[in-house]
């Protein structure tokens, strides 16, 4: 479709973001708090991108997904802002959609993490590490523990950050005991598990993706079909 035709079909904001690689302001898009069941589509060409059950609340202000339909999106290196990011585009028409990010904190000095993983046997694995991104990859490769080698990790459901290894080990032990394990199971089933940063005293808004990746997509790039 030629640019003149696209300008007639799309709003000015849709054209700016999809064709000129713009970004809408966070928390302004109509799909940020959208929870209907169906399929998210490309606003330009109408092709299906991601089903609604892959969408989650990341607290970022943009619709976030942990995966797309295989082949529906294309990933490209984006260095426009002086740093390297991964751009997401519609494979069918090339429209800019957004960017993909690691959904887990990168390793850094004096940061230790206690984490909980839901496995396919419906049990919750609890561990601690100084590299949450790397540990999540190893769990998925079956090289981090005997349990996640036998039982596929479904999603990382919770993590907490501490300043010392000693604090992390103590918290890991507490969560593995009877009361701690009951607490984390109860809070997970009730949808109340926070992501807690004990270094700042704050809790991260929203949830975690199931893949360790967060596809942040501009609302104006999306259409939606109820199914």
C-alpha cells in the first residue's frame, strides 16, 4: 500500500508510529487495560499477531506480550537512540509495532535474587542466584536443577532482590519451609504475588512474562478481534 493510501486509512498517530517508528505515550493506549478474549492484529494489514492469553500487565504503560504467533513478527536491530534495542515489526507489511526487552533484571554488583518457578507438575521451585536472567535460561535448558530438568518450567512467578548472598540464602530457606511455601502458593493462586526489591523498598507494578522476554507494543499499532 502506498503512503498516500496509508495516510487515508490510518490516523495521524497510527501513521507516525507504524510508518515512522514513533512511540505513543505510556498509559495512554486503549489496549493497555484491555482484557477481552480474542486475537490482537496488525492495524495496518489486519494479520494476526498475538492471542489475548499471551498478554500480561507489565506495569510499563504499553500492551505487553510474552510471545507472538510463530512467523507473525520480525525482529530487527535498532540503534537509533544510541543504544542497541530489538525492534518488532509485522512480518506481513513491515509496520513498526514496538520493541522486545528482557523482562528480568540484568546481573549487577551486590544484587542477589530469590525466585519461584511454576513447573508443569504444578509444583513451585524456589531458588536463589546472583544472575536471574542466566539462571532462568539454565532452568529452561534443564541444567539448573534436577527438578526443572524433569519438570518443564512454565513461568517465573515471583522474585525478590537482596543486597547480600546471606540475606538471599536465608529468604530462600524461609520460603522453602512449610509456612513460606504455603504463603507463596496461596499468593500465587490468588494473583497477589508481588515482585519485591528490598534494596529500594518498592514493589514492581504488574506481572512477569512467562518467557523472560517482554514484547512492548504500541496500542495504536494494534487491532483486535473477539473470538
